[in-house]
C-alpha cells in the first residue's frame, strides 16, 4: 500500500482482528514516517451463477458404406503355368532322395 502523504511504500507495524472478521492494520511510511490505520473487511461473496448448459447437438448423419465391389474369381489359377516350366523328373528325384523319418 502507498503512503497517503508522500505516495511512498509502507510497512505494517501491527495487525489486529476486529469485530465481524475485520482486520485493522497500523502502517508506517518507509520514506516520510507518516503513520495511519487501515481496516480491511471481508465482503460476502455472491453465489456463483449456474452455468448454462447448451442444448445437445443433433447426431451426425451416418452415410451408408457403399457395397464392396465384386471380386471376379479366376477361372484357373494355373492358366499362366506352362507345363514345360515344370520339371517332373526333378521332383521325382527329390522325392526319392528324401529320407522320410518313420518315427
């Protein structure tokens, strides 16, 4: 708080609680030495106003998903397979050379 005479800073010398919750403070100016008393009172607070609740938002419109595109099945999976690319003799030899475990 500022001094009432010179506007300088003040220091609290004494504080006492008064009637009704009021606080009485004795202050002294640091610059000029002027002394004065302040009385602080607590004002009743007004109850807070209730917040207004906005109306609910309408639900979003859900767009239906488009149906999946039909998958065209392949007629045969080995259409691109050429018989000469498949070496039957090789696989027959592999089968003979493989030792099957009879456990």
